[in-house]
């Protein structure tokens, strides 16, 4: 039986594998799963808003406006409206995009005429996993205001901005400053359930820009709260009246065991806020928050390292807390691709290098130097629990 041979950089294969790699990466990210991000510039209900300008045409910068609501008493009776007009002066923020690439080197005997599809499949999985890490770390470093991470590769190609004081809560109850953040301890700064209604109240009425609810699969919620694994641990260990451990202990005593988050590993919903655990929330210093790099297999400071010992930053997000954009990669098949895919043979045809690339950017939204659509919640979070 004749074999199907797909040549190196075959246009159809490039399109297929580019789309597979992009889809596997983007559809598994936090932004897509919890923001219901439809990659539509018209969708303003998710906590990430996709901007499409750079996908459809050239450019590396997207500017977007906020037009404040018209507020004031208006004009009563026959009083002249002249001189009482409200000026709708938009405020603006800017998102930058850049190319970011990763290459997989597949070693083994092969020829330029015959590149096994299985090798392409392996490259799709590896590159898609890399893409997911890059996209998620970029988003959460942006939302968490992780200024300790200065490598643009880990922050979505836009410099991070520290949390604005009005949108920042410390578990200790102290004023939101960097010094007070690092002063928290196990006795005065652990994450507790009471911080969630505090964030909801702040979101609804005490901010310069009140935070709009978000939708997940058609259901409107107050927001999404991203917690580090250590904050979730401290939350579940708190058995004081009205706290997480106490609530679920009583639920189990009442027979509510099936599907209980303490058994399923889910976090849950509280005060109409969806809670989600992720290791990519900024936390810890360079000796606490580490990951292994390839090919040296050395442990180094992780992309989400906050540079602050035993401190973690949860992020509460409402609608349009962040913006994200992708550029297009040229294609021999016509329409631009959202991910580039390039194959090249090395070492006299004995090695295959497959490079994937995104032109992309993500940024938390700020207007008038104030965070928009989000609140940062810092707490003490020690790996040892003490």
C-alpha cells in the first residue's frame, strides 16, 4: 500500500498544525476556560477582552478608550442647555504585541521528502503546552501587578504595573502598601473567606471605576477570584465560625458529601464569586517559587516569582480586567494564521526543528493610573504553613 508523504513545510500541513497548536494552547488557558473568551472584540462580558485590530492588519500597538458615563443633574424645565453640556472626554490605555517563539528539536534519521506525521504530532503537544504556560503566566503576572518579573516573555510583552492602592486589599487589614504587604505574618495575614465579600463591596461602589460582573457560559457572576495553592490551603484549614473549613465541616455532618469541594478538589463559589486555584498567581521569593528549565534541568526562580518571601497575590477580576491581542502570521493558503509553524531539517537531514510562534500581547487595563475591572488581594502564604 502506498504511503502518504507530507513534504516539509507543506502549505496544508502548516495551516493544520498551526491551528492545532494555537487551539490546544489557547483553549486550555485560564482566559478561555473562565472568561468564555470567544476571541471577539464585541464580547465585553469576559474578564479578558480580545482586540482584533492587529490580527486583521499591520501594527504592533492597540489603543482603546474608556468613555465615562454621563453623570450630573441635567437641565430642568425650560432652563437653557447651553453651557451645561457634559464633555465626554475618553481616557486611553495602550496594548503592545510582539513575536514570541519556541522551537522543538526532534532527533532521528529522516529525509526532506518524508517527515513522519507522528513527529509533527509530538511537536504540536510540546509547543502547545509551552504556549499555554506563556499565555497564562503573562495574564496572571499582569493582573497581579508582578513588577518583580521584568522579562517581557513572561508578562505578555507589556511591562507590569504595580497594583493601584485603591484596588488593593491586604489580609491584615492594613493600608495597601508594599511595606505593609511584606509585614504580614501567619498571625495577621492569612487568606480568609471574609476577604471575598470585602472585595465584592469594594468592586460595587467604592472604586473610581466600579467593576462590572462577568459572564461564564451565560451565567452572570460578581467576578472570578484566582488564588494560589497556598492561599487555598490556608482557606480550607480555617475552621473558625463562618470560615471555609467550618462551613464544609457542617455540610458534611449534614450528609452533604457527594460532590463536596473538599473531596473533588474544586474550590467553589462564594458570594457569587467563582474561586479558582492556580499555581501561576504571583507568589513567593526566588527560593520558594521555582521551576525547572530545559535543557539544563536546573531549578530557578519561576515566571510567577513575586520576589517577596511568603506573600501571595490573589486577583479578583470583573469584566474587561485585561486586554489581549494576536497578530497574524503569513500563510501560503491565503488568510493569516494566529500561530506560525516552520519546519527545517538540520544535521544533513537527521534532525527536524519545528518552530512555533505567536505575535501577541496581554495587559491589565488601567485608566487614569487606576486598575480597571480588578482587585488585588495579598496574604501571607508560607510553603511550610508557619
